[in-house]
């Protein structure tokens, strides 16, 4: 259950990482705000992704 | 799955199939190769290469079309030249070379390979050090700098290089696992660089975008404008970009290094997976990084410094800086490790730990000299050229020599430790290519193409003479 949640949250963090830059390209949002969202998404990714990817890597 | 995890596939005896063909039970599926190539070719050095294209005065069509064609040729080289041999012989490049060239010549090859890996890792450390410069605000090297330009720069490279080397020596596998986790995030940060850079151009130039043709017009008139290259740089055309994209991994495909990877593939067509690395790392990432640099030049044409740290920070803040550090670190780590393996093959009694530390030390010293990073386009071309003749020898030995009535794997059969036909082929080919470049007849970006044919022809001719002179042991 924890792994499934971590997977979902990490995928959402990747979405949060790229969406602001797409919005910026479309003319929405300001750059300082985008930088903060990207940093937050980065932190979330590196907390949640190892929860399931680290184990998978060891198995492979 | 990383390259090193491929090598972790073990036999019952615990070996990594270094001196035996990979058995059916250890073969891998297509997915493993896609993951490996996508992760490995999105490296810190992409942040240097993209801007250097802009510094070389490349035009939009030349860059985009050149990258599409060049990367396709690279994928075809893996599919047509490398993988078919790998899936038939299922041996590492080193063992295959030992059978053809003999142990002593392979030692020389390892030395050349190890040295080039050290310099490449040095360029990656340079890239990571530019991120430290954003935090600590020390003077960083300019586009035309070849030597370290400040004590603080040397200190930054020393600290980062030492950290990377110690980690590579102690916890190499841990970093390899971390690199796999970072890969999807890193690819998206690279994409974000491009999208943000494009957005900045649109805002700055007040361009109205209604269709893709508007984007293309912006690209042609503002981003990749063509024209004269920056001072000291060679003008890049469609052909330069095509050949650079094709040959920048020449050591791996035409040079046959990736025999060691594709020996695990069930089918040779799995080599199409290399396209994931080419079109993510060598297309999207190069374009993204080049947009950031073009924007820097657009704002201030005097600021020609190619510094991935500040470029990434301006576009994506701390996340961008982390991307530069992680991209440099995770790719310098396996590069130092591989260089260490190549050197350890020369001095097998020395521990892998010591060799990796010494190798990291050499890479760190190389990283202090910005020449390797600022002249990365030329260095990468030289790297491919240096190892290419051995790839031609493997190809000819596997497919063609028997058709000329010659023995393949001649060193193994004759018991020779140095196959002079292969050795002379390597040296003469490099001599011919060096002469062509030095006399200005062919630029270094293109010379490997005629060089491959020179090597193939020489190997056949020299083998005819050499094999007549040295009779095989088996034949006696």
C-alpha cells in the first residue's frame, strides 16, 4: 500500500515538475513561482521514488 | 537498468561472463535496453554540447535536421554494425579484441580508452563545478579559457572531483542505483529548460505565436540564427551537426564498445533502443541547453561564457542547479569507474579501490582545465576517432576475413600476444587521419568516416602479409 501511494505521489511530482514550464511557455505564471514549484516537485520525487525504485533496482 | 547492472548478470561460477559467451538464461528483454540508453545519454555534458552548437553559429534547420539525421545514423550504426556481432559472439569487446589482437595490444587499447575516459570524466566534473560557482560566486572560466583562471575554481573542482572519486571507489553501486532514480526527473528538468527558454524568448521578443510556423520563425530569426561562429570556434553546418551526432558515441557503436552491452540482447534489433538515448539526450537535451545559451547571448551578446550552472539556475532555480550537479555526478561516476577498470586490466594486482581513486585524481586534475569542456565538440570527435579503428578491425575480422582466405581471431589461434596486422592498422589509420586533419584536408568531425574504410582495407591487406608470415599454431 505504501509503495503504491509512493508511486502515485512520485508520478504526480513529475507532473508538477513539467506542468509549470508548459504553462510558462503558454504565457501563464511567473518564473520565480515556477522555480519554487519545480524545487518542491524535485524534493517530493527524491523522497517518494526511492521508496519503490531503490528496491526494484536491487532486484534487477 | 544501467550498463553496470548488465555486467552484474552472473554465471553459476560467479563470473560476469568476461571470458565466456553469455548463455541463453542470462539474456535480457528489450525494455532493459531502453531504460539503460535513455538514462545514460542524458548526461551533464549535454549541457555543454548544446551551447557549443550555438557558439559555432549553427542555423535552426541545420541543427534540427542535422540532429534528426545524425542520431538516426547513430542508431543504425548500433543496429547494423555492433548488435549483430554482439548477439552472435556474445562476448565483451575486450575478450573479442584479445582473441583478434592479442593480450598486449588490448592492454594498449585499455590504456588509450582509460585516458580518454579520464578526460571525459574531467569535463563532467567541470560541468558540476560550474554549479558550485553559482553558490559561492567565484570567477569561472570563459569560452576561450584553456587553463584554470582562479584558485577558487581549482579548489571547487578539487573538492567536487575528490567527492566523486571517493564515492566511485567506495559506493559505486549505490550511485548507479541513485542515477536510475534520478533519470526520469533529470529528463523532465532538461525538457523544462527548453520550454522555459522558449517561453523567455517569446516574452522577450514579443513574438505572437499562433502556429508551429511562428515557433519555427522564432527559432530561425532569434534562437539559432546561423551566421558567424564566436571567436575561435569552427562554423557548424548541417553536415557538421549530422556527423557530430553520428560520431559522438562512435566508440560505442562503430568502435564496438557496446558489444559488452548487446551480448545480453535476445535479438540484434534491440539496438533500436539506443534511439531512446539519442532522441532524449542528444536531441531534446541538446536543443534545450542550446536555447538557454542562445537566450543568454540574446540578452547580452558580450556574455559568451558557456557555464551550465548559471544557465540552469537562471532558467529553473535550485532544481536546475541540482540537475547540473546530479547530471555531472551520476555520469562522471560510471566514467571514472570504467576508466578504473580499463587501467586495472593493465595492472591487475592493484585493487579496484586504489585504481579508481587514482583514476578519479587524474580526472579531477583534467577537470581543472576548462579546455576539455570548452573544446568538448573537438574532444568527443577525437575520442571516437581514437577507438574507431579497433571497431573496424572487429567488424572485418568477424564478417570478412574468412572470405579472403584468412583466419579470424588470429591472435588466439596463433598464440601471439600482439597481432601486428591489427596494431599497424590502428597506428597507420590514426596517422592518416591525423595527417588529413593537420593539413586541413578534412575536419576532425568528418575524418572518422574515411578513416573507417582505411582501417578496414589496411587490416585485410596487412593480415594477408602477416598471416602468411606467422603460421597458426593449430595449423601446424
